[in-house]
C-alpha cells in the first residue's frame, strides 16, 4: 500500500503513526479497528472520522473495514479482497467465515467494485460468491525489489531450508516437516528454519518434536525490515501451501535470489509460474526434488536465475496504475 500511495498521491491513508513515512499522504490516521463495526453507533463514528477529509473514493483492504465503509458512507468505494479462501475453505472460526460470506453478499448487493489479486481468486469469487464478473478487477500485488534483493553470502557449513508465511492449516506445513524428516536423516548438514507468527499456538512444534527433528527452528514473527536477511539466510525455500490467493513468499524469495520449490495450490501456479520448481502434494516428490537441489549447485543457480527473471513482472507501479483505473470506474459508476 505504501508504494501505491506514492504513485497515486495525494490521498488519505488510515495507518498507524509508527508506519514508515513515505510520500503521497495528505493525512495519516490510526486504522479503523476491526471491532469498530460491532460497537454501538459505530457507523456515525466512522462517518465523523472520515467525512471531514472529503475523499472522492474510499478503498478498503479488509472485508470488515469495507463493510463498515459501505454502511457508514454513501460514497464511491473499492474493496480489495486479498484472500478469498474463506469463501470455500473451512479453516478458522465458523462464525467468522459465515460473517465473511455475509459481508461479500452486502458488497454484491451494493454493486461495489472489488479487486482480487489473481485470476484464480476472481474465478473463486464468481463461483462461490456469485459476484458479478464485471465488478471484479484482477490486479496482482507487487514485490518491492528494493526491499528483497540478494546479499553477499559467506560460505557456511549448513544448508538452510527456509519457510516464510502463516502457520494455519491451509499452509500445509505438516508436509514440509514430514519431508524434512527424511532430508535431515539423509544430510547431516541440512537445517530448517520456519518464519511465522505464533508457532506456539499451532501443533507444528509438537509435530517436529514427535518426528524427532533436531535441526528445526521456529523463529516466530520477523519484522518486514528484517525479512530480506531471513530470506538470504536460506539456500532453498520450500512452500507447500494448499491454497493461496496470491502467494508473496515464493516471489519474495525469488527477488532475494533464493531458489524455490512450491506446490501449485490456488494461484501459486499462476503467480509463481516458471520462477519455481513445482512439487506434488506428497513427501516423496518434495524429498526427491529438494535432494537434487541440495546436491547440485548448478541446478540451484539455474532456478535462481529463472526466479529473478520471473519476479520482475510484479511491480507496485503497475499495481498502482491499474488501481487508479478502478477508482475512476467507481467514480463513474457512482455518478450514474
């Protein structure tokens, strides 16, 4: 969103004051908390906060903030649905998922343009939400290649496999741990590092323990500013997610000069394309392809070069231009 702001200035951004400062912002405010819409008189409160700023278009990046805006403001709105998996994948609290679907129905009834980040997400939104196709705009996210780039790497004794992302069931980290068990037994210099918030709230540390894994580290949350160093600490990223509406981690790893093995769930095949080596949803295939990359540096280098070439197509500047076009459409639709 920061780079979109730079390209689309001027605008008003609801963000935390601690966020890095960047150009294009007329006014910075605390974000609308996700509990706001459940509070009494919340719509009038939101109106009081937003209306004096006189924005022409309101852009929400979460379904709850989008819902709050649709009820609080009679103004053109655009909503980015970053992850539509809740429309058809049962992963979290049932009431939360039902509320998500209800919110999408409200957007549909008000004919609000939505942005999704892949064609897979578009097709899922049409299939599971019956959202009108002409109101759905596919605009892939960008990758900040000034943030994710190769660093100088000193020779080391360990070969480090990394994972970056959420630790929910959909991420399918069980498969990664199962495959790594064989790799750890096969290679005494291989280790695994997993970056993801609150691993202690998941079963994965216990699974690692039950598998007898000795060289596994759950780093917990890593701030964005430190993620490039984390990626560069890895020799191979393995991503075994069941479904992604976009999939940042493989692209960020490519940009950082790290070879990637990835499954093809959801939009991963569409978004990661030729920049990764695809693996099937079974440990044997992950083990076989990871082993070859561990043993053959030339194969890793070839995959790195493919990834660096592929990821260049994802720029925030392109995202910003296409987003601005949707703003114009929202204004035209509102004025009819």
